[in-house]
């Protein structure tokens, strides 16, 4: 296996495993899953985002987003109101409890990632980060089906 194949294999292998582990940790530590966290994070970053945009950015259906919004509202993590400009749209905002939840998840993720990175020297961590930023920029470039709305810069 050449270097490009090895990198591709490792990215494809590690990505889903990390997602499952992160989801499990979030469920255990704070009672929400990764998809719900990404939704809270998106609302924190872009408060006026529409449900359709959330679904597109997260690669989910609008029905799934609607169901997650309902669950998060029941937990008191966000509130929804009818948009006065368009009665067919809802505006969703984080509650203070939702903001605290995103902070708690960030702290839980730091605890999860720290032992992994403890084995990697600082110079290699920096190189890895720079490489992942380039990969993200390529995968998420505009006009691609995988494009996201959040460029990542250091």
C-alpha cells in the first residue's frame, strides 16, 4: 500500500470509529448525541440559520432536523418561535442551558482527545492540524456536494 492509499484508508477507517465513540461519550456525559450537538453548535455559530440549511450542512433530512429540534426544545436547550417575517418558518435559538451544554460537550471532547494527543509530539500535532485544514478546505470547497458553510482557519 502506497502512502496515499494508507492515508485514505486510515481517514476512512478512523472517521466513523471516532464518530461512534464521540456519540457514545456525549450520550454518557451530557445526554445528547453528536448530531444534536452539531445542531446546537450550528445555532450558536449562525443564530438565524434556516432548518433547510441545517439539514444540508449536516447531511440530514429536514424531518430529522425537525425531530432533533423538538427533542432539544423538550430538554430546554433551545427555543423555537414563528418567524414574524414568514409564518412558515421558525427561528431557533439556544437557551442559556443550551449554551452551557455546548461548553460541557467541548470540555468532554477535550478529555477524550487529550490522551490521544499526549502520544504525539507538539511538532507533529501542528503538522497534522495544518494537513487536516488543507483536507477540510478541499473537501468543503464551494459548489461541491460535500461543501460546508464553515471554512476552518487557524
